[in-house]
C-alpha cells in the first residue's frame, strides 16, 4: 500500500541514483567479455604502487595539510612548555639550595649569639683564658705548639736575600695604591 501512495517522482532516478529494476537487468544482460574499465583496473593492479603514483583527493590533501599545521603548532607549544618546566625545576633547585644555605647561616648566627659558644671559640681559636685562670700551651719537640689555637702565617714568603719591608716602604706602597686603585667586582 505504501508503494501505491508514493508519487511517481520518488520512483524516478536522480543524479547518483539508479533504478533497482534497471540495475538487475544490467547484471543479467552484461556480456561475458570484460569491459575496458575492468581491463584497465587489472593492468593497474599488476603495476606496483610506487610506479602508479599516489592519488589523493582534495579532501585528503586538505586534511594532511591541516594535520601537519596542527602538529607544527603543538610541537612548538610543547617545546616551549618543556623548556619552561626545565627552567622551573632549575629555579626550584636553586631555591632549595639557597634555603639550606640560609638555614646554615641562621644556625651559625644563633650559635654566635650564645655566650658559652663565644667563650669556647675564644679559648680554642685564640687561646684566651678567663680572669683568674692560668693558661698553658704545650710545645712539641720541634718547638711548635701542639693542639688547638690559631697559628697566624703569611701566605707570602720572601725570596732568599730579601728582607721584610720597613715602615716607609709600606707607607710608599700605600700611597701608590691610593693613586691607582683596583676595583674589585663582587657577585651577589
């Protein structure tokens, strides 16, 4: 009943549509010999793909271009992201190192604020004693003191035959230094 109610227009063939009856009749009426299109397809199948060339539709070509553009865009963004992550990790490591250094300096400052620590350092480094105490220094066989204490030594040694500069040589060196000072650059 539904076929009877259809308009004649719905049974007609349009562009890209074929009539079912005409398709079935075309199958039965096809000759046994191959059609030239089938021959061309068989010949193309026997030729390797690399010799035939790559056939792309416009849609596929546009899709490839879009995918490549997106890959380049995301690639540069990914590179920037990874660089920033590396810089952030380096900065965090520097912060941890500086925080540890600050903690060490703070603990040393706290120790120096303790009067007992100051007394111990004065005894050990300078050989000082408290009023009323008697200080002793143990001397080894070579005549040098044994144990703790600060030994002041000069980093500069005089060559053989030279003597320590007298006060007027030091004064003249001071004047020459004042005339041509050297600038020391310190890094924070």
